């Protein structure tokens, strides 16, 4: 019999029961909660007179609506304020641990889970948020769910699921200097498309992935959903275990040794069978920039914006035309000619300490270009912010003309006050370049933190390889 | 959840691939703590020429005449015809809530994003996957024929065109069962309380650090 994939192992260890058609009850170890997708779920619980099944499995944090300017004044927008207050009161009513807005541990839900050790290898991790795939970087089965499922997990600690197919995405060899996890994942999405992973759980493997830091692995898994797959994951190794040791919610003492021994087995067996295998040569990956309104619309920084006339498929051609018109870009524009209005460094994709360090290295001793109206750095959590300040990164950014903000989702989706104005063009380290994502009429180009930093200094895109 | 058996309804074609849930219902409306009232803001940025905010009265807002939902011939549509990868992006259940609140009960596309597809069933919307060639043909027929209606029969798993052509579609038996009977998932899962507890007992032995 063939061996098991990592996904097979994670799935099998969480099945409570299955019916004849393969519809299963899957046990959920960790449920992360934020303010946007939970109010209706808590309301549902109350209406049905139900209680959370296992309170300790939940961890809540407000992140989408919180201001990134001083927290002292609270939230100005009354609708946002009510949503955050609703999370506070639901958590208080049901006894769920919440890192409130003024807690130093507050931050983006997918950043604080790993930071606290709330995410552990071998777990099933869910959250009412598609970027829950981030947590797969730890050899966990992690995926986003809708609000009805949030209620289902709260009430039963289970989800009704069918098993996905197995896909291996292998990034072979070594990338060139200056190429980051963000470039790797954008290149993957450019290659397989935004629906390329639909129906699959993707395991990322190969030398380039193994050599990534844990933070880089989180960046890759984060954007699995942009490749169409709900869950992305990476095998456990020494780096995974070292990262988690002594985290507040990680096991301690004898239990730690016991857990770590089990976690080391969390990788695909050598003879495991995948339904699909895709490969990418790491050495061929260049710094990536998205040009359109879907994350698959990416090119290398030394390339040009594509010409829809060269696309054979009618539906794709029309989509390209619509994207270029929205982005206000003529076909064949060299990427390095694209001038920017704003720069955003943050989001659950790229707001961790290594991201901030990478951006600060580029920025140090330089100034943000005159045509840049605003350059924001939004750390992923209060603890990251503190750490960065301890390293002096805040000074580097502020002296260069960046704004140094409080943690949250911020201009990744512009639910708080941080947003693009209509027509503004932004280099962003976030994960979605959809129409209006960063503000109605705003135009988003997805890039790595170093590329965003370099773009802020030059006022247009530059090839990061020329700066290092 | 309202059950779904059969529906004959007007079809509106939304001719672009990769329609994401940010487009279906923009983020400012996600601040609501209710499940209802999203219909007027469905596709807000495409539908209106001004900027929408939660709570706005939409009756007098300037409409985008080029957006298909604003064309009179599609008024009252119950079936949305879409392209590949419909519902990609964010997991927001506000997207199916908005579609349902507007009046859609069926969405037909060559493919859907996983989370959105799943969310539809939880809200009494039937997402139907048909082969790309058939969807392409339906797009042509719909635009060529004012008042074009399709008849959808979930128990029989068929879609019937005005010309009487019958097309079959696949659907997971459990999801079909829940939708046809309007069943609440949580109630069904709670029939297995003992199995969940037994699992937890076993798991506490194997992996005590998880509890
Ligand atoms: S940072 Fe952006 S993608 Fe991540 S959870 Fe927040 S809004 Fe979603």
C-alpha cells in the first residue's frame, strides 16, 4: 500500500465519523475568531440556546476594523465600533479568550495564532477567514470557513467535510538573491492560476520551500487560497519546532518533548501518492509584480504589462482588457515605468519581523520619493511592533518618511480608515489585488516587502536585484 | 434554512470570470452584525455610480446603466449565470447572504471557488456546475432571448431550457439531502454527540497537549 501524504495523515487523525458518501465529521482543535465573520454565528448560538462545545479551543482578536493610529481615541466609525464591541461582549458572555484592541498581544489573527503557539503542528485550525491557510506552514490542516461553519464549530467542535484531493507543489532548487517567499508564491499562482488548486489541499515542498524560514513559509501558505485551494501545508522540520518552543500556548516541560517527537512524523511518506504534482524551478523566479485585478495576473519586474490582443481565449482576453482598463495601464508598459501614489507594507502575508527587517534594509538612509503621498508600515501584531522598535526599525522607517502604525489588517482590505482614494495606485505587500480591495477605485500591485520598500524610495517599481 | 426543490426563473448573465466575493459584497457592508439586508448592496461597486456605505437608502442612488443587473429585461432574475471560478477570494458568507437577499436561489457556472460553493448550500442557494461549453451556449441563448427562463429540479438534478433540452448536474448526496429538506447542519451533527466525545477521549491519550 502506498504511503500517506501529510494531508492524509492530518485528515485521518481528525475524522470522527464518515457516511457512505465520504461526508465526514472532522474534529477541530483550534478555532480562531475575529469580529467580521463571527457576530451572526454567536447570534445563531444564542437563538438556538446552544453553548460553545470546548471554550479553550477558541481564541479571538479584533483586527479588520481596528484603527492603526493611536488607540486611545477608540474607533471613530460607529458601525466598526459596534462590530468590535460585539466581539468583546460575545467573548465575555461565552468565556472565550480575547486579545482586545488595547492588549499588546493584539494583531492580525493569522499572525498572532503562530506567535502565541495557538497554532501547533498536527492540529486542525479553522477561522472565518480564507487566509487561515497561513497556519499550514506548521504542518497543520488549516482552512477558512464561512460564518455558518463558525457557528457549527462553536457548537460542535466539528465540521462537516469531504476530503480534498492531494496536490504537491514542488519548488525545486534555489532562488537567486533578492527573491523572497512572496515572489515564490506569486510565481506559483501566475503558473497554476487562481483556480489551479480548486478541490485540492496543496503541500508545498522542494528545496526552495525547505530552505525558507518559518515566516517565509507562512507567506507561501497564506496565499494558497489565491491559488484556489482552501488549505496549503508544509512538512514539519527542526525549524518548525525551534520556532514554537516556549511560545505561551505551546506545550511545556515533558509534554513538549512528547509533542515534538510526534510532530517530526508530520511529513509525506516517501512513497505517498499525489493526485497532481506541479513543479517550479526556483532559479527561474524573478521579483514579481501583479499588473491586474486577479492575483494570477503577475509578471516579472523586468517584464512588461501583457497585451490582451495576444490572448487566444475570448473570456480571458476580455478579463485582461477589463483589468487593464481598471488599472489604467496601456498594454506593453514596462513594469519599471509604473509610478505609484501609495505604498503599504503589512497584512497577514507580509507583516512579520523578517518582512519589516527586509523592508527596513532597503529604506535605511534613503527618503520616500516625492510622488508617494503615503507610505504605511503596519506591523502584524503588537509584539512584532515592540520587537521592531527594539531593533530601531521604526526610526529607519520614520526617518525615511514612512508612517509607523498600530497593528491590524489596515489597508489590506480598507475596512478601517486606511484606504486608497479612487484612481490611486499602490505597491502593496498584501494578498489581493481585486477591484476596490484597498478602497473603491484604488489600484493594487502585489509585491514583496523589499520590492514595496524600493518602490517607495524610487516612486516607481525597481528591480530589487539591482539594489542588493 | 429555506428548502430548495424546484424553481423556474429568469436568468441574468454575468459575463466575467473570477468574480470575487469582494465584488459580490464590498467590505464596508461586512461591518453589519446581521445576516439580512445585504441585497440592495449586492455588486455595489458595479451596480451604482456613487460610493455605497452601509445603511444607505439605495432607491435614488445613480445606477450604472452598463451593469447587467440594472437592465430592465433582467429585473426579478432568480438564476445567476456566471463564468469560471465564481466566488473566489474571501470566505465572507455575506456574499451568499447578499445574493439570496437580492432574490437569487440558483447560480450556474463552469466552476466555483470552494468556500463560496460550500457557503451557498448553508444558505439555501443551489450552485450548479455545468460544462464550460454548455455555460457558453447558455450565455448566448440568454442574451439572444428576452425573458429567458430555466427550470431547475434539484431532486431530479436537472436544468431544463425553454426549448425543452434537459441537462443533468452533479451534487453531493449529503448536501442535496440537507437542501431539499431545509435541514440545519448543527442539529444533524449533534446527533453524533457520543462519537465526538469518544473521539475526544481517545485523542486526549494520543495528543494530550491539544487539550
Ligand atoms: S490582513 Fe488582509 S487578508 Fe489578512 S486577515 Fe486581514 S484582511 Fe484578511
